[in-house]
């Protein structure tokens, strides 16, 4: 277990530093979970359920490393998460797909409109799209963490968190996007590392915000 306790600052670079250390410490388990996620995501419709399974493993690892009373994380947690939350995860994935379609079609419609008043709506729609994109950082970690909350409430809370923390959300999201572009060029096993790293960053980002809110008492300061 990682020792040395201190309240954790909510900064993008620190979150990534913690994610790198946890990735190094639990590489085998995280790679196994990433392989399972990739295998199930091939069918597309099972991707949300697989994502819930992946984030369940990641949450267990974070709790295992940073909480004194957590159980030892293992690959069985992936299937536990899938069985417990596949329905909410699927509803959340469907809601995100609908939102993406609506935002994309609205941007195209208003962007190609010959009417100036309609083109003015591009700005508000784009802002809504940015808020929705930022909310993706938190939705599936919330789904795993808040087991008694509906998919609708998770969607709403994810959007509110993204709006309330725009700088850290934006910086983390942009960094992950740039890393994803590099990973896409390299491909191979690096993809598995990136999947695990991204899930860790998202889970740690949500956890750090909950620490600030007082929902979690303490975040340990990581040092090896």
C-alpha cells in the first residue's frame, strides 16, 4: 500500500503523476482489464458494460492503494462490475450516443444555415458540446462509485462537475486527447497502457474533487 497521508491538491499534473505510479505498481492487473475491455468493446453494444467493468477494477485499485480498509483488487472485479452495473452503464452509453448525435447534427445544421440568426446558435451549441465532452471524464467513474444512483442522475452530475471545474477538466481532457493521438500512431501494446492510464486519471480526478467536497476524508500523498 502507498503510504504517507496528505490532502491531495486538485491539479492535472499531480493527478497524472499519481496515475503513472499506480499504473507502474499494478501493471499486470490493469493490462488484463484493458485486454478484457478491448475484447468486449469489439461488439460496440457491449462497450458501455465493458467500460463499467474496467472502471470497477480501476476504482478497486485506487481504493486498495489509497484506503486502509479496501479489499485486494483482482481481475474478478471486472466481471463483478459488469454484472452489477451493465444496465446503468448501457443506459449511460446510449444517452451519450444520443447527445453526440444531437450536438453534431445541430452544429452541422446551424453551420450550414443561410440565416444569420441561426448561425449565431453555433456558439451556444459548441459550448454545450464542450461541457458534454468534459463530462465524459467523470460519468463512468461516477457510475461505478454511486451504485444506488440512476443513469440520469449520473449524467447530470457528470455535466455539473465538468462545468464547476473547467480548467482542470479541460487540461486533463486535452492531455489525454494528445496522448491518444500519439498512441494511435504507435498502436500495439501501448494502446493497453493508454487505456489503463486514462481510466486511472479519470477515477483519480473524480476522487480528488470528492475530497474537496468533503465526501472523502483523506487522499494519500503518493511516494514510492
